[in-house]
C-alpha cells in the first residue's frame, strides 16, 4: 500500500495538471492554489518515501503487462534524493510565478505545463524501466517546448523549436541505444540488467540523449537560447528539472545499473572538462544576464557529470550534492535575474548598475546563490565542489582536477563580474523598487536554503552516501 | 579557579564552542548593540578577553582531540588542539584583543560599524576554526569561509567602486582553490584527511604538487606575491582597522600557521632540499619586491601594505630553511610583524583622521602634532628593521642565522631586503620628523573621534615591541619552544653582539644613503618615466595580467560558441532545407517515383533497426 505513495507522487501532478486549465476558467486563485498543492503533493510523496530509502528498504511497486512486459516504480535513495530536490525547488519557483506570471496571457497553459513537467520528472526518477524513462523524458521535452515558447513571438517559437528538436533528437538516438541494450539483455527492466556490461556503441548513443538533455558541449546551444522564456521557466529548466534529468539518467544508468568500458571514466570527464571551460569562457564575455547564468549552468553541469563519471564514492556523492546545491543556487540566480529583468525591462547588464541600493534583498539573495555556485563556504556549493574535485583526484587524474580548478576560478570571475555590473557601481535606475513580496521572498528563501544546506550538509550527505550502496 | 577554567575549556567540545560559536554569538550581539558606543566597547573587550583567556587555557591544557557526531562524507568533524595550534590561537587572541578594541573605537558611528564588527568576529571564528580543525576539508571550510567576510568588509561603503573587493575576492579565491586542490592531493596521497595522522608525506610525484599547492594557498592567504595586489589597493579604500585585522593579522597568522604545519608536520621537509630552496627564493622575491615597492610609495598606508608583503617574504625565508633557528625566527617574526604592522596601520589611521591625508609629503612635521604616534612609528619601524632592543631584532637575527646556514647567498639577499625596508622607513621617518615650511601652519588638522583608542592601541603595541625585545628569551625559548617544540638556544643578549653590530651598520648605511641621495636631484625611489607610467597603469599587477589572459581566452571561447550556434541555427536548418528541396524536386507526382522514395525510406529505417538488433 505504501508503494502507492510513489504512484500518487507521479499521478497527482500529471493528471492534476490536466485539470488546471479547467479550474483556471473558473477561478484564477483556485488554479494557483491547486498548482501549488500538486507540487506540494509530489514533494510530500518524496518525503514519505524517505524513511524507506534511508533504511535500505525502498518503496517499490511493479506491474506485469501482457507479452512478458512490465513496468514499475521504486523510491530508492537516488530517486528520493532527486525527487525531493526537484520538487522543493519547483515549489519555490511556482510560488515565485504567482507574482511573475500574473500579467501575462496563457497562464492556464503555463501552470498546466509546469505541473506536467514536475509529474514527468517524478515519473522519470521513480521508473525502473527504460521505456517508462523514455516516455517521461519525452513528456518533459514537450513541456519544455511549450514553456520556452510561452511568449509566442517568432523569436520565442524559434528558440523553443530548437530546444525541442535537439532534445528530442537526442532522446531518439538514446532510444536506439535502449533498443540495443534490449537486443542484448532481452529486457527493459533496470533491475534485471543490473551489472550487465553493455556495448560501447549503446553507451555512445545513450550519451547523446543525456548530453543533449543536460546541455553539455557541443549539444548545449539550445540552453542559452532558452533564456527567451519567462524567468520561472528558465529557472525550472536550469535548476529543478530539465537539465537535471540528463545527469540523473547518467547516474541511474551508468553508475548504478550498467557496467561500461573503463575508457568512459576518462572520455566523459574530458567532455565535461571541455564543456566547463568553454562555457565558462563564454559566460565571461556575455552581456545578457540570463545567458551568463545559462552558460554558468552548462559549466556547472559539467562538474556534476565529472563527479558522477569519475567512478568512485567520493565523486558520486560530490556529484549528487552538486545537483542539490546547484538546483537551489541556480534557481535563485535565475529568479533574481527575473526580478531584475521584470523591473528594468532589459537583460543587458551594460545598462544596469547600482541595484543593490534599490533592490537590497534581491542583491543579497543573488550574492548568496552566486557564492554557493562559486563554491565558497559556508554555502552548500563548497562541499559539492570539494568532493567532486577529490573524486577526480582519487581516480588518479590530477591534470583534469587542475582543469576544473581553472573552471572554478572562471566561475568566480564571471559571477563576480555579473554581480558588479548588475548590483554595484553607479546607479543607472535610481527609481526602481524590489519585485513583488512573493517574488522577493522566494529568492531570499533559496539564498537562505543555500546557506542552511551548507551548515547542515551532513543531512543530505547521509542520503547521498546511500546511493553508493545501490551499486 | 584557573585550573577549573582550564578543565572547563578543555573538556568535551567546550573548546570548539568557545573558539568558533562564541565569537559568532558575540559578533551578532555587537551588531545588535551597534548604536550604543559604551556597550559596543564593553562587549568587544569582554568577548576578546574571553577569547584570549580561552586560548591561554587551551595553551595550558595541552593535547585535546574531539570528534563531533555530525560529520558529512569527507568532512569528518574532528578537532584537535596541540602545541603549535594553541600557540597560534594565543597569538591570534592577543592581537584580536587590541584589534577589537581599536575597531570598536575607530569605526563606531560609521554607517556599517555593526556589520563591520560582525564580519570581524565571524572572521575570528573562521581563523580559530581553521586552527583547531583536525580534518583538511573542515580546515578548508573555515579557511575559505573568510572570503565572505573579507569581501563583505571591502564592499562596505564601496558599493559604487567595488574594484578592490573584486580584486580581493578573485586573488584570494584563486589561492583558496589552489589550496583546495593541494589539500585533496595531500589527503588522497596520504589516504587520510585527518591532519594529526598526516606525517612525513614525501614531497615527490603527486606529493610534490600537493606540497607546492599547499604553500601557494598559504602564501595567498598571507598576502604574499603573486596574490598580494589587492592589499595596497585596499589600503587606499578601507579603514586602517581592516588593514590591521585582515592582511595585517588574520591572513598572515593563518598563512604562516599552515606553512609551518606543512613543513614541520605534514610533509617530509628536508632542510636544503628542492622544496626548501623554492620556498626561500619565493620568500626573497616577496621580501625584495615588497621592500622596493614600499620605497617607491607616496602614500603611508600603501607603503605599510607593501612592507607587510615584504615582511611576509622574510618570514617565508626563515621557514624555507627548515632549520630550528629559521622556524623559531619565523614564529617570533610573525608575532613581531603582526604587532608592528598592526601598529603602523593604526598610526596611519590616526594620521589620516587628523590631517585628512596619508600622503607622505603632506604630513611632514606631524611629530609636533602627534608626538606619541611619531614615537610609536619609530619603535615599529626600528623593530621591523631589526634594530637591537626591539623584538624584531631577535626574529630577524634567527632568520638570518638560519639563512647563513642554508647558504651565504640567502643571507646576503635577506640583508638586502632588510636594507631596502629600512630605506623605506627612513624616507617616511624623515617626512614625519622633518620640517616643511610650506605645510607648516596649514589648517588641515581635524579633531576626530577614537583618539584615545588609537593612541592606547599604538602605545600598547609599541611597549610590547620593546618588552619582547628586552626579554626575548621568554618568547623564543619559553613560549615558542614549549608551544612548537622548537628550541634554539639562541635567545638572550649573549648571542646577539655580532648581529647587533651588523644591524646598526646597516641602519647607518641606509641613513647615510638617504641623506646623500636626497641632496641629489631625483631620489632613489624614482624610476624612469616609461617604467613608472607602466607601473602606475598597473601593467605589472598580477590581477590585471590575469584579467587580460581571461579576456583573451574568453574571446576564443566566444568564437567557438558562435561557431557552434552557427551550426545549429544556420548550417543544419540550411542543409535540411536543401535536402527537402531536393526531395521536393525529386517527387514529381508520378507513382513510380513515389514508390522508389518510399522503399528507400523504409529500407533506411529497416537498416537502422537491423544494425541495432545485430
């Protein structure tokens, strides 16, 4: 019976989302409240699955289908970790949306797509079957397409199409990889394939899907362009859901389930290093506030990929903590950028300056989140970055660790540059004010969470440590 | 009662709470009391005195080790007090007592006074935490945590011109990241991150990289080259209380503490080995570069900032010898430098407040207005220059003795560095004690708040300089000997006659040279026009060089990025469009052509599936 909590965590946001447009026709307040309840329900289901994950006896459910097929869901440590992270950040983003999105059209569709997005994410993280993973993966691509094109102007639609085509094409290539694995193992069930050595060509094909979803160089180009979407959407894509799907799939498939050639413990970190360095360099020259943060996402995702791919416990735990720290901090950065853009009606940082005086709460929240992304203690990003670097050194690759340290230096530099250009220096907009209270409170909560997660890092660390036991 | 206090402080996790949590609590308390001058001063005194008492209690208690239950993976919350760490805790606490009191007097009434004091106390907690941590990662947590408070203070009141804060964050951030890599390599090489279990790691292979990175990180924290350039800039932008606390005391104490631990405990450091030679050369570069730059400065605060860099180089020279005399000299030199440089910054604060400027030429003859400050300046300058009687003489002597044993070239270079430092002080001293008719009688002097605090702090520090010189063996043999377990038998005056004579000759030579050159047109500190303009434009500033390199690299990345975007936005859609047009032309509406195309498409899909299934 308890296992139905997992199904509720998937179905409530998935099917609840379909009701939101109907509720929206009747009452805007009811729709907003319902959207929050749907996300909260998903979070609650993850929390309910936590004791099972911690005890090593996760909630699981399995359904047998005709023709020997089956599908199921499990709430193990990795799934619960991802689900809690994604739903917590998504909840804050939806709260923020209440202030941000209220002036725009298509709100019903917006809330529907956001909840569908979260439902798809929940389905993906709990799934124990490759086809189910692929299905939820594609639902998320569909939501992403509609949300990026939210404003419906030519530019937005073009960028939405680009994101859709790249991620769906990647997913289709990944599907071929899944078929290849099926051809070898005769099953789509992850549990049945555990420990199986899969051919390198299937790994390469699946990596296509993963790298396109997690926006890794050279399949990353859609992510900075997705900045045309409303800020809560970009925050959702970058911090909570979309790009994290890719790294989650990497952890689920290549760390926990399959065995691959040892060469991939070098190839993937090298791809990650190239991605980290090039995107960090691009971020330093960019003048669009959202594109800077977007390049930062690409760069930081490379650290997550590095941690997960270096093949040891330290790196894996570092990578998982990085997912958590990055979700919270990057969510905060995008939402702060949203407040700035919403207030100033520009994304060009050359036209900004001195906003710390008029928007002090946003400035403080931005600074806290930026410090976390930079990896400065006591913020949570420090612990994650440290463990990821330690993981790669443990795997014997000091040169690669040095490359990532250079990337970390770049991170400090481009985020500092961004903060100065936007919040310090001479005031260019002396009459602007903070965003709405709900928006300001949202970013502050994320900033404070980044700090508290650092001070109480032993709590998520305990859960992340259990993931190693799944291998 | 004292025994009861020592027992209390050393039992369970009390020392961890007292050294880390209590300063944080006091910091917030002072922040809450920020509008009441008397309460701020009382709280600052009580808290700093408690911190000193706790540090002394731990020094008396000896070896203590505690593991806290809330450890994260890789961050085991282990803490330990032993000789060297307790010695440094006492150093820090003693200096902090003065800095806290001085800051309470100096910054009260200013806009960010409460926040400044809060950051100061948070930094104390971080410094204490880094010294008592027995896990490399936990130590880094405290160590790097100071970046937040450092940047925060530099930003206060400088929102419109945050360049120095950015520079400090970048340079210190880089050195901290290098330290992170060094710590990780060290713990992986030793297969443990517990500091008390790290001993004698060979500095070869990965260990050599780890060692070098640890030293670079510590040099960065102590404000040494090439991470130093934010310090002179911050001297212009920030109150002297900051300069005294951060580059003057906290950073230097922490940096030297870790260098000492690295070479005495963690790595197998052989005197005269390659690592030692590199360390000594790095020290000499810092010493001579800092002193030369100090000589050329026109502003008193910037000059003291460069002297701080130079003096760090001198103690690095001592550490690099790896000999007991050198390390003892490093530890006592650190203490004397922290006292003297803190005192110099405090004086510069008083001068700035009184005259509205710290430009050396404009304060000529200030000894008449501020005689106590002038005397204190003389004491600090003579102590740093190694004049007998003052504490600095003995630390200099120990370092130079060790340098002689390491090689005559280090001794001569060390003397040259001291000579340049002395020249810089003489230049400022002549301005202070000289007569300038043009400036005399100007109405620049102002009444300012905090005079008592400034004068008291400077006098206490100057007396400490003198006392630690007269009874130098207490410092070298008892305090450092007992704390660090390094005994030199070099303390006392009976060993000091020849070094004292050399020091006096050096001082006389510097004095003569200054008088001789000042009569000539131009001065020793003047450089050629072209070089001067390059220096003034910051062309040799490591930070500016870094920014230029990163800018160039970013241009390349942006070009790559544009190339990738072109593929996605232009090339692929263009190719698809062309293929579509070709197919469109190919489909002429005839059934036969349609069937050929359909069969080709189906064959393609079938081929893919066959490949997959095979």
